[in-house]
C-alpha cells in the first residue's frame, strides 16, 4: 500500500525522519492553507492509498496522560457559521480514540492559541453531554419539547456512551474532507504533549512526545529501520 506521512511542522516530524524511514514525509507548514496545498501536492506526486497526518496535541482536555498517542476519529470544525463534523476514512489502528476540535475563527487567527481561548468551553460542554457535545451531530436540532406519545421513553444507548477525549487539531477536518474528495483513506494520529493541555509545553515535553509518536508510527506501519529514535539527551 502506498502511504505518505504529513506533519504540520518540522519539529513534529523530526523524530520520525531520524528513524531513517523510507516512507514519503511531507511537512505542511502549520496553517490550514499550507496544509491543504501540501496534501494536494502530495497526492498528485505520490498517488497514495493512505494519508497519515501525525502531530502534537498540545491543546487537550487533560483526560489523557502525556505521550499517549491517540487516533483522531472525528474532527469538529468550528471556524464557520456552524460546527461541522468530519470522520476518519482510515482503518482502525487499535489506538485510544479521540475527538479533534478545530479552533474557532477568533482563535484560528491567534498563534499559539491556549485552551482557555480555543476550546475548553466546547470541551466542558461536550464532556457533560450538553447540546454542543458529541451526541449532537452537525446540522441537527435539539428538540425543545418532548414528543407527546404514550408517556413512555425508548431507551437510548447513545446516552450511555462515554464521550471521547478532546484534542486540538487544526488540520483534522481538512484532512478528512480532502481524503473523501480524493477517495483515499486517511488517518490522524496525535500525541498528548504535557499535562496542562493549555497549548503550552516545554522543549523536553515536545521532544519526548515526538519520540513516542515516531515509535508508534514505526510499530503501526512497518517502517522498521536500523536506526532508533534519538534519546532525550541526543
């Protein structure tokens, strides 16, 4: 299977590149426009069957431990007038699952958006199962009144479902939308960086997260090489 790897920044890609991987690696540049252009160029050049977007999750809801690698299976884009939900088209990778949140228009214009600006209100509402939470699909309305039937309520199994952990992802919705347009598989992997989840992190936290992400990519996709990811002291 032809597979390519896309990273938002060189910092996120560095540890994987240093493993000596032979797989095509593209660095998008960090913005949504650059990511879109990068994906189109990569698909045209390599004709892949599978796109893998991998990077850091410095913005998260704090429910996952640092250096946990998750598969983002849904991405919620709040940059327009309404929230839109996109879903992965890739295979089940056997990783913990997460819901990606794309920052809204105000936060998207701010470099280094923090959790208090970009997403915690959405994280908290969704975790509590409120109308803007994961049980509300894009484009659906929440009923103001209960249906008047015989007074009985049908059991709803979806209410018992645990909400997925939330992680920040500027590029996830874009990836899934483009993959659907190109009719190819797409997966997004994010590694949790730091405990705070507020969009800030130390250099050591990012380095350790990058190494864990590289190891996970090697394990999942068979890119075994003689070189190992660099140690924290390297």
